């Protein structure tokens, strides 16, 4: 072992440098080095003097910070990586040369005509091979990277350049990052492992990366041949500034699909939300085309569809009720969520089973580099998320746990006056990521949420979601990839009546579904990319049983028979790039549904409206015996025409089928709404949607604008007869009506994505109508004419804005306006056969008052010291600043012959909250 | 600050239901038509009214309309307005089997309405009316059933109305044949005069009509050979069966359409709770406007009817005697005690106050030797304060 020590004459007070040289090639050699208070420049010089390495760097790009480190027996890679990890400096080792580049030159505004000029120059350069040293020095101030070996007989004009993109802080791969060569049409995006591959022309190329939330990186690269180029990119230090915003996945101008919204999780922290919790689903509902029923309802309606027509997925698995506490919180832990995609216009062919939308949520891929965590504390909830690497770069675990202590608080405050209201919830998520070799990865997710509440009564309502999901991905080669997915999801609710009466009971409902899905991706050539596969899911519904709670209860045990159904689908879709202007995304899906026994089905007399009195025959079916089958081809087609790189027009046609229906007599979704499968008497719901959109960037992509219109026609939409009894009804079909639906609307979204002030304005005008006509009087609603559905709210305006005052302080606001919900109003009273009656208007003839709300919030970031225990910020927000008394619903009761109206309010006063968030 | 914050949050969380003022601008003036004819030879009656505003109490009758019924044999039955909004047939008649009837209305403002033609429903009279003990929702009591012939065809749907009459007898300890009155003297003094009652106010008879739609159908009865429909349930503690109780049940055989019309009306009445609300809406009947698509409510029915009466009381079922429906407040007061300076109340002032006012107390008894009187609240001393002492004819 050969040890040398050095003493610097220039800056230092004291340093030592140990260098250990082994007998192999320099890269594999181990070095020991220790120094303190040295500038980078001097550290490099010191290493250079004591090894065969030569450092190339531009002194002016290096910062003046000093470093104190102690390495013993480490490779040169390790030393440099560690040394440079907190800086924007990159290094590149080629033979004995170490090239130091500073990639964090961020130009906020490029000079006018910069692109034009550059383009010409680059084009010129590409033709010029070989390259003269002088040329790139003059252009790039000496920071360059060389890929491939320079050789005189280089005949290929393009070379493969590939590599991984990782987050500097966490080491996590960054997906969906745009990697492109400036001034050319060469571009690609990284896959989920952060891997990219592109073909670069020989010569000098400027590689750039772009994704929201991270600093853009430029690397000047001289390409001689095939080679690897990794990027380590830094999370934007100014991400508060960097918006909240939602951007369409990839580039919304370039995708063919209409009506897809990607929700950026990071942005959520700057929107004032109820009770201090960041809420992804709430953000999704601020997008034009999505409407909520107001506070206290988890249900939302997408483009005139019902609340049960949204396919909500968490790591590929369906989640039936993604909400806590009547929808005041979403049940998805915001700290564990990686991405949210909302499809409201074109739904990809591999998704199906719901008419209106797909909300595809993915928990974040686990940081396999180092232990980290995130958490928040507010007076209502506590949340803690941990990321635990089990094997570096290979295996990692993500855990999240969130719960409320409102129940405990309620009890401690109201000691003297016990009230029966209570509410509590919790949710937990566990994700396991395992990289099996380079080409295969395994992901497993387990999720559980639980809610219990009681509103001033003896009845307690409980519900829970339980999900287990597994995904195995394999890349056969760069052109063929496969994903195998398996999940089981269960939703259940209970109503427990435990008062002092003899009618105490426990009622339970549960639905369980298991799906297997394969998805293959085949890139045929630069024009065709094909996705295909199949999926099959088994539904098992236990519509419920009612159990007497104790011996004194007079409630009789009753149980309704289990229902089963198998929904399968084959799908294939092709992304066909016709030319630079036209991109066609064509998908076909064939769904096939089997209603299965065992069970009993009624055959009704077709000459009469369905009722218990018109049952002709009762058929019995054995276990897994086919009751009825429905098969439906579904088309998912969209086309894009790019007028220029900043403006495109898209059109889409979509048809969808739904075989499972939520039984809700409410105007809004409630957690105790049961689900029912299509069977002999209940036909699947169908929808056809046509949409057209204009998408544009302007002012150097500072602004993003979209205008979309759609027309939707639906068939066999479910509604209910007056006074329908939905729970434990053996002949539920007698309470149902199926009719036609029609929805249309226009949506405008304007986003400002950069600058101190950023945010978006979304407005939509939309109508949602339905028709319940029948030859039978009792089955006809509003005389068989079209009438507004419960969720028809024509005007909808959302304004979300953030203003960043300083690096530490930022303000955010949120304004919502929606037309009031339609309602069937009592319009008089009368006496019939001696009995007092309420005269009701036509169905949904009137509206409840308009909904509006203004929220305001302040974010205070912790200090920006590099070395600190945890990164933290405070959020102070006021929900409903105006204290607007937004009625959630109005209903009428005939109490002893007197008609009384009640309105349900959830938040009628401003609600301040303070939340402390931390990250380590 | 922290606690205040929490209270605010919790307050707004849990006070989530508020009364809401019904806006009456939404009032719709709708014609209500109650047209029921039956198979009993009698003056048939049709009632016309208008929907009233939600907060309005008085019914609005529809007067000066012209009403007639045409049957399928082209016979016309004319009606005249016998009282406000009630129209009686000019002759007595009964709806006949195998004949269809159609109602025509022309209101005073010239609007015309007509019903769909309806047929008389099949006759299937109440064969038996009986009561038996039963437990419903944990409460023991007596259920009154109407039984019909199970072999009859085309009579699946039934509606019942009942009229119950029950005896009320004041508690025996407060029985008195005397009444009392105050005779004022000079200087605020008064005397108490006891005199015999001129009528018996210890036994009364209350008659009440059914207050909801009672609907039955043969499909919901498990035993096809015994078609018994529940009509009225009385808990064993119900004061109505404290003494003799009588119920007159009237049965209407309905068509399917009529049945569903009433069923919809019935289901619209109540709202379970916040989570499970029913869908209200306009209820369509079989009467419509001839001239426009104006909405009207009403169903023209031709029903076969029958009725039956039974008597019963708590003692028929081994129930304990139900409580008297009112709480009895008894005062025993000394007329001579006219001061509160002795540390207790001034009895004489109290006597004056309980015997004056809207609801004077009733006299029960007087001590034989001293001027000490016993009084009871009016509901316990005189049943005519809440009922009638006229004995019904059928009693």
C-alpha cells in the first residue's frame, strides 16, 4: 500500500489526502482521501496530482463552496458521486480523463430567435464529421461529453445513446421524462425505470431533459458511436413556483387522446384543502368536466355520467370507495401517490367496465437508495410515510399510515354532554418493489382503509376497502414488453343499529373482485406501437344479511343470495404515426360478461311493469351456471392533427359498457350504496362519446390552453322508482328503471405554468339529461320526456392560483362556482282520499342554490439550509372563507301531516386549519 | 386557540341538518280529482279541489264545474255540486260489471279533462274481520285482519279505509256527579258553589279515520288459501282499547293501475333518514287534460266495495289494562288557607286560579267537615274536553 499525503499551499488550513493504488485498471482502484475546507477546484487538483487522472473543467462554473470529506478505500466513482451529489456538477470518466460539467445552467428566457439560429447551426454541425476541437469549444465553453470512439471510418450517421435518469436526491428512476436533442426531432421519454434510448446523429448534440418538478438539464455531447449517457437530475428547488399544475401526461399537444389529465402530486401542496390534507381526488374534480356534489359526498360526475361510472384504480386495482368521512378526505394517502391520470374523453382500450372515466392512480415507486420519510400533523389527522431500501437498487418498501383522532378529540371535549355522533378513519398502504435483473421487475401493493361514523343516532355506519395487487413486468427486448397484473379488491359496509330498542341489528354488504390482466406492448417500427392483451375479472357480491344483535332483538335474520359475474375482455390498440401531422390511436376492445349462479332469477310478465305481482316464473341456477351473457365490442379511437408544434386538434370516438351498477336512491353517492351486477333483468349500461378538442401552448409554453367539446349518448342508464327499497330487496329489478341519457358540453382550461403567479382557470358548460319512458304509467317519469339528471350543473368555474412572494412564503387560493343541483321540489299540498299529500314538481324541475366557495392558504417553507434534519413546511389554510352556506341537499318530510323541509349542510362556516409537514 | 379551532371544526361537522324554509314561489296550481264510484246503489260522489300552498291550511275546492260519467252503453250520469267542490250524482246508481265508465270534467274556466275508461273491479267482499295478538317491531299488540275469498279471480289488489270508534271513561277515582263554580263576592272574595252536573261527562266516544293508505295484494300473502290482510295494528298499551273499541273496515278492490297510484302516494310520504332518501316526483294518474299538457292529479276508479265492523277491548287478549291517555293532576286545597305567611302556599288563591282560565279544573269531592276540596285537571274529570259523549248509533 502506497500512501502519499499532500499539503495545499493555496487555500487550506489543513488537509490530508490518502491515495491507495491497486494493481488493476485505475477505475477499479481504491483510493483513500481526507480533506477539509477545500474548494472543488482544489479537490480536483489534489486528486489529479496523485493519480493518472486528468481533470477537465471550467473554473467559473464551479461554486466556491468548501468541502470536508474522508474517504477510505473507495473507487474514484464513489468519491466523485458522493462529492458531487449535492451540487449540480456532473462528471464523466473516459480513460484517464475526468470531464467535469456543470449542467445546471438554467436559462429562464432564451433570447429571441435563439431556437432558429441554433437549429441551423446544429444542422450544420451534424453534417460536419469529424469534429474539430475548436468548434465545440467555441460553442460550448469547453463542457462536453464524448460518447463512442472516434474513428476515421465511421459510416453510420446515427448512433444509439441510452441510459438511465435518476433523481439526485433519492436515486429513484424518473419516468415520463422527455429526453431530446435540441434543434432536431429526435426525442423520447423515459420508461418507468428511468431508461431511455434514442438515436443521435454523429457529431455535437445538445441533449436536454424536461419534466415538471425537476430542473431541466442540458448536456453537450459529441457522439461518435453507441454509448451510455446517464442523467442525474435535481428536483426543482423552486417547485412551489413550478406549479401545481396538472399537465397532460407527456405532451398534451402531441398525444392523440382527448380528455386526459395528469395530476401532478407535488402541486397539490399549494392548494388550500379541507382540514389540512392534500387531496388528489379533490384536485381531479377541479378539472373542467368533473363535478362534485359538494362537500360531504365522495361521488363525482364526469361529463354528465353518474357517480358509479368512474373506474378508480390504485396500482391497477379497483377501489370502490376512495373517500373518508363522507368524502371530506380522499382515502388515498397523498404522500404515497406517484401519479394520477384522469381519462374522461378517450379511455384506453385496456381499461373498461365503466362508462365515464378512468382515474388511474399509481403509488410512487420506492426509493431503493436510502431511507426516507414524509409526514404531516394537523389537528384532525396524522400521516407518516416511510421508504425503506431493503437491498440497494434492488428491493425497497414503502409504507404509509394515516388516521384521524377526531373521535378522541370529540370525546375529550364533550365529556359533560355525551353526543352520539362520531367519526373516524384510517388508511394504510404497503408497497414492495423488486428489480429482478435488468429486465424484470415486481411490484406488490397492499392497501386498506376503514371508516366508521354515526350521525346523532344509534346507527353506526362502517365501510372499508381492501386491496392486494401484484404486477410483474418484463422487457423481452427494447421492442417487446409485457406486464402481468393480478389483483383482489374488496369493499364492504355495515350498518349497525345499537340503541335501546328491540330492533338492534347488524347489516353487512360486501363486494369482492379478482382480476387477472396481461398487457403486451410491441413497437413494430417508428410508425406503429401496438398494445394488446386480455383481462378477466370475477365479481362476488354478498348483497347482505341482517343479523339481530342480541337475544332481545326482534329483527329476524335474513340473507340475500350471493351474486356472481365474470367480466372478460380482449383488447388491442395501435398508436399509428401517419406522418408528423397525423397521429392515430385506434383501439378495439371486446367485453364479454357472464352472469353466473347460483341464484334465483324472476321472469316477469312483459305485458306489465316489473313488480312482485307480475312474476311469471322463478328460475333457479346452479353454482357457476350461466344465467345470462352479454357481449359488446367497444371502439376507442382518437386522432391528432398538429397544425404546428404548438397547436393541435384532436377528435375521438369512444364507446363503453358497464356491467355493474351502484344502487343509490340518493342524489349523491353514499358509502352505504350497494352494487348490483347485470343479470337476466338488468341490462348493462352503454355509452357513446364523441369529442373534439383544440390544444395549444403559447408565450413560450408559459400558457397552456385547451378547448374541448363532447356529445355523449347513453343507454340503459339506471334510475329508481319512487320510494325504492334498495337494501335486501330480492326483487330489486322491480324498483329500477332503465332509460336513455344524453350529455354534452364544452370545457375550457387555461393554465399558467411558470412565473411567480401560476395556476389555472377552468370553465365548463355542460348538460346531462335523461329520459325514462315506458308504455306503463308507473314506469314513466316526467311523461317520458328528457329531464335534467341529478348531477346536471351547467356552469362550473374553478380558479386555482398560487402566488410566490419569497422563497419561503407563498399564497394560494381556490375558487369554485357551480350551478345548483336539480331537485324535485314540493310545489303544494292536497288531500287525497282523506290523507294529506305533498304535491311534487316534475322530477328535477327546480334547483338548489348555486354552490360557491373560496379557500385561501399560506405555505411557509422551512429554511433552505442544505444540512438539516428534515425539510418541513407549514400550511395554514382557511376553507370556505366567506362562510357560504352551501346546501348539500334539501329534503322534505311529512311529519304528522305537516310538511317540513330540511337542508343538509356540511361546512357552513370558515374552517381554519394548520398542518405541519415534514420530510426527511 | 387550538381548542377554539377544534370546536369550530367539530361544530361545523356535526350540526349538519337544519330546517329549511320552503320557498312558496314554486307553488303550482294543480287540479286534484278524486273520482270513485262503487257497486252499491247510492248517490255517487266526485271531489274536485286545487293544490294549496305548502303553508296554507284550508283546502281550496273547485266549484262550478260540470261533471258527468259516460258508460260503455252510452248512458250518461250527470252530477251537480252538492257542497263546495263535492259533486253528487243526480240519481242513485251503482257501477255494473262488464261496463266501463269514463269521467268528464269541464271546469268553470272552460278547461276540459277526461279519464281513461275504467271497468268495475271484481267483487270480493270481506268475508271475515278479526283481531289476533301479534308482535310487530318488538311491540306486542293486536292486529286486525280482513279476510277475502281466496278462490276469487281478478281481485288481487285491495285498499282499506277504516273508521275506529273507542270509548273513553275517566278514571273512576275522579268520577263525580257534581260540578263547581265560583261566585264572586265583594272585595275580591269568592264562594264555591257545588251543583249537580246536567249531563254525563264520564264516558265518551271518539271516532277517527285511518290516516294512511292501507294497501294489500294477494302476492304478499304466503298462504294462498287464507287471504287475510292486516288493516290496523294496536299496541297493547294503546289507550284506544282501554275500554270498548270498534273498527269499521271498508274495502276497495282495486285495479293494478289504481293500486300502484296509491302505492306511489304512500311511498312519497316518509323519508327514512339522511342517507336513504326517496326520490320524490309528480304522480301521474289516469285523468288528463283534453286541451293541453297541463298536469292534473287524480285517478278515476270504479271499485267494488264492502265493509264490516267488529268490537273488541284489551280484556279479550289478556292484556293489562292500558293507561288512561292523560296524566292526572290532583289538588286538594283548603279554602280557609288564604295566606302564604304561614310558610306554605295560599290555597284559596290557587283554587281561584285553577278554576278560572281556558281549561278550568274539575271538582272531584269535598271533605265532609271542612272546606277542603279536591280538584283534577279537566282531561281527567270530563272526557268531553277531548271527545264527545254522544253514543254512536251502532254502539
